C-alpha cells in the first residue's frame, strides 16, 4: 500500500490540519515509509503468541465486584444545611 500526494492532502483536510505543498510531499514519503514498516510487521508469524498488556509479566490489581454504599454517605452530606438519614433535605417548591 502506498500513499500519494492527493491522499495526504485529503487526510490533512479531514483532520483539519493546514499542510503546505512541500510539507505534503515530505509527508508522502514519511507515510510510505511507515506503511512499509507495517507491511514488514505483517510478514511476522505471530500464531501461538499470547497478547500482552506489558513487557514484563504482572497481575492486574482487581477489587472484589460487590455492591456497597461506599461508606461515605456521612461525609457526602456533612456540609449540607439540612439532612435526614444521609439524604439531603430541600424545601418543597410549588409553582
């Protein structure tokens, strides 16, 4: 796959990036080099290779999946002018 000058200009327009004619020509070569490297990576046989989240083996930190009230209800309503049983009390508005 290769990129031509028209494609570079179109991508720049879609990304809303102002690109001069000489920058577009330079980017054409750079993008073709990047795509060439990606094509080389596609030639590598990765069957049997496990996906990794890190370069060193590590366990992800996990918390138990339980429903709690957060034990912060009193802290949340502490600065409220009026509360009752950890609920905010507000005046009734009738229009």
